[in-house]
């Protein structure tokens, strides 16, 4: 598949990143008075001889719905190491977050800027599929540090819904 046409959701296939930005902007412009949380998260699952990674972009209009899309990445081998799996998931989320921070966060913030005094706000978060329970707890400091070093807030379970709920639903 062409690298520029990798995003999809239940309504639309083969969206470029620029199309994703257009959809997000349209969604925000339809109600610019709201609080928006843009979350990026990745989950993965081993399927025989490949590991499927799904990265989710989820724009939550808090209390009033959401818009989201997904991006697939298949690695042609099973990833058995938990550290490698979580590190790859984090890297894939970082790649998308980087595109937002370098090109589009200012543009998206400008949609709600005239309404800040009426409660409008925009936040960017990276959601990691790790938490304080289980084997991933040892990776919290390392992975969240990678995200915060980018100037982005990192969320872990149970607050990292873009990774462990939305993306997870499509990895199976």
C-alpha cells in the first residue's frame, strides 16, 4: 500500500495524513467552543509469523463525541520480548505525534483560540499500553520519559484508552 494512504476508520479508507488533518480540523470547527483531547496510542498482537501494530489517532470532544482513525504496521516476525514490543509501540506513536507537533498542533489550536475564554482547549497526549500492574510497570519510567522529552503528556493505564481500548480492538 502507498505510504501516504495508510489511515482508515469505519467510514473512510486510504486516508493520507493530510486528509486526517482535514477531518480533525472539520470536526473541531463544527464545535470550536469545546475541550479537545487528541490522543495517539499503539497496540500490537502476534499473528503466527507476524506482529500487527495498530496506531490510533483519537480526537475526543470531551462530553460530546469523538473522531478517530487507525494505521496498520505489520512486522514480518513475532515480537516475543515485552521490552521490544512496548518500545516499538512507543516508537510508532512517537512518529505520529512528531508529525502533529512539528506541523499541525499550532494550526489545530488556532481553531479554538478565539473561544479559550469560553472554555475551549486543546491537548495532545500519547497513550502507552503500559501500567502500574503487571510486567509493564518496569517500563513506565523509560517509555513515559521518551514521550515527555518530546514535550507531550504521556498517559498510562487506566488513562491510556487510545492504546489499550481503541487500537487494541483492531489488533486481533
